[in-house]
C-alpha cells in the first residue's frame, strides 16, 4: 500500500516539477507547483507524519501558492518568451548539476543501510502522538531558536511594510 | 460467501461514500429551496410555490433547467483552466464532508458507520481542503478573461486568505480544551453533560464561536460578505461567464460549503451528534433508535445553522470592501488571539 502510494505520488511530484519547468505561462507553472506540494504532502502522510502533511497543504498549497497565483492574476503576467539560455549556464550548469547528482547518489548509496532502518511502526499505528512530539521539540527543547525565528520573520514583515509604504 | 476484513472495509466505505454524497447533494438542492422560501417569507412574499406541493419539486425543475441550458465558453477564455475551475470548487466543497462524524460511534463489522473517515487530524484536513478551495474561485475569474470576473475573484481570494487566519485561530481554543485534532475526540469532550458541556456554553468559547461564525460567512462568500459576487457592482462576480452545468457546479459548491461550515460549527461548538439534554433523557434501549437519535440531533443543529445563514442574509446589508478587510484584520484577528491567550491561561491554572 505504502509502496503503491509512494510510486503514484512520487511520479506525480516529478511530473509536476518537470511540467513546472516546461510551461510557458506563469499561472500554469504555479499550478504545477501546487501539484508537487500536494504530492509531497501525501508522501509525508504515508510516512506517518500527518501533521507535517497537513501543514504542507495549509501553508504551502493553501497560502503561499495562492499568493503566487494572486500576484500572477493581479499583474496579468503574459506568456514567457522561450530563450536559448546563456552560454555560462551551459558551461557551469551542466557539470555542476552532474556533480551534485553524483554526490547525492554517492551519499545515499553509501548510507542506504542507515536510511532503511528507520522504524516507523509506532508512527503508523498511532502509538506515538505526532503533534505532541513536535510540540515537545518546538516549545521545550528548541524554544529559543523557535522564538528567534519568529522574531526574524516579524522583522521581515515589518521591513516589507516599510518598503511598501508610500512616501508622505 | 465469506469476505476478508479488507473487502468488508472497502465495500462498507464505498457504501458510506455513496450514501453521504447522495444525501449531501440532495441537502444542497433543498437548502437552495429553503433559502428561497424563507427569504420569500421574510420579505413578505411566497417564494417558489408552483412546482409540486408547496414548491417542493422546484430543485428538480431548476436542475433540469440548468442542465438543458446552452453551455457557453468565451472565445478569449483560457480553456483548460476555465473547465477545471468549477470542478476544483465543487470537489473541494464535497470532500471535506468525508471527515465529519455525523452520528454516535456505531460499528458494523468493525467499521464505523457514521463517519466516512475518522482521521486523527480531521480538523486540519478540513482547514486544508478549505484553503485549497480558493483555487476554484481564483482560477475561474482569471481564466474567464473578463474584468468583472477578475475583480470578483481577486476580492474572493484576498477575502478568503484574510479570514482563514481568524477562522483557524478561533478553533485553537476548542482544540486546547479537547487536546486533540480528531473530531470524534472533540465531540466526546462535549457530550458529558449535554448542553452545559458544549464548547459554546460550558467551554466559554462563545467569543471563538462568534469569530468562527463571522469568518465562516466570509469564507463561504455569503451575505454580508458576498462582495465577490456583488451583483450591484460586479454583474455576478467570478462566475459571470459561466453558464449551464458549470454555473450549477459553482452554485452547488457554495451551498455545499455552507453545509460543511455548519457541520464543523456543530461539531466544534455545539457538541456534534450528542444530545443537548445529556443524561436527562433516558438512553434508548432499542439499538436502531440509539443509532438514529444522534443523527437527528446532528441534522437539527446543522439545520439551525443554515436557518441562521438565511436569516443573516435577509437582514444585513453588504459590507464595503475596506470595512471587510479592517474588520477581519483589525478586529477578528486580535480578538481571536486574546481568546487563545485567555483559554490557555484558564486551562493552565486549572490543570
């Protein structure tokens, strides 16, 4: 069951990501990104992280991507021109992407035993409460970093308001 | 023939889904009739009264009319998105019913019969689906290539995003009280002493209830927050260019959303399918009666909410756009946060 879900939604996520790159209209790209986010949410859920899945849907597909679509609609962005790309991108990008791919596959293959042995049974049978665990970590063990991050975000919001305000 | 556990689960689940879907769609059709009738009586006229006895067959006639109308698509419309938008709107409106428990826990062959899916993050699932539902409205307005439709969908999107915050925060108090996001647990906390243990009265969540009610009206684009389809300025808002069944899908989505919101309010604040009299009423010894009575209470509460919706629509004039935004951000949001602080303080002091 889990394998079937992984294959279906993994493929959907990859297809969405490729479609995101190939589409020429910004709104179609944004919608493919929504598909990617939703498939990722299903993958999280199938791994026993239901709170993360719900947060993924509510925050990413429900709020951030809606804002993307909203801005595309508001600016009435038209279709993009297809260019051949810069020469530097070809010379630096292709070897760079190959190198990162090789590095990642090397790391995953050498450490595959450690990844494979993660025990998920207590999560999947709901003996461990996901939300309680997250709140333990967030509000007890990592309280200071969490609060500092919130203040950082608050400062960012204030900065955006200051930048957007009209000069009197 | 002997069925395995998985097969019985599958068959019963399909049965539940079909029955709930049929009932919801019928309820949607008759909510439209109810609204027209009650609105008519409130404005001192009859409302639909010609088709069938008391106009009871009016939804059928409306359905046939919408089905037989010409299905227009504007030439300059963005075709795929124009077709997808009503489908997204209706699907999202109908899916959230799946996590709503509408009766007491009644197991047949190990399957809970009165809830399609008992998910341990049921409340978050409902919030997630509501937040996805915006795409239907946003895309419909943009893909129609019409300025009124675009304005309507821009209004709808910003309104829904703004009120989603107040809506989500108003529910935190309820979640704090029950300590769970599973809707069955939230109902169980409220079903001990009938009316007095409801979150609305015993839980002192009436502020949260008020915020939820306001935010829910805005989320479903209903009066007095129906700016996205304000007919006096925007023709019909985001569905201006839609006709025939595509329009009907938007129409059904709006009423299905109303029913979902009413269901959630019933579950979170009014004790869901539990009886308002608590232990004053004797528990029925007949097992069929014991299964049906909670459904009766649930439907009664949902019906009361729908009546409130219609009453508000008949009473209040429409907000202005800036009033809508400042009401949501400057009033509802801070009050919701204060409610969270007060509730958690009380819970911490008592616990």
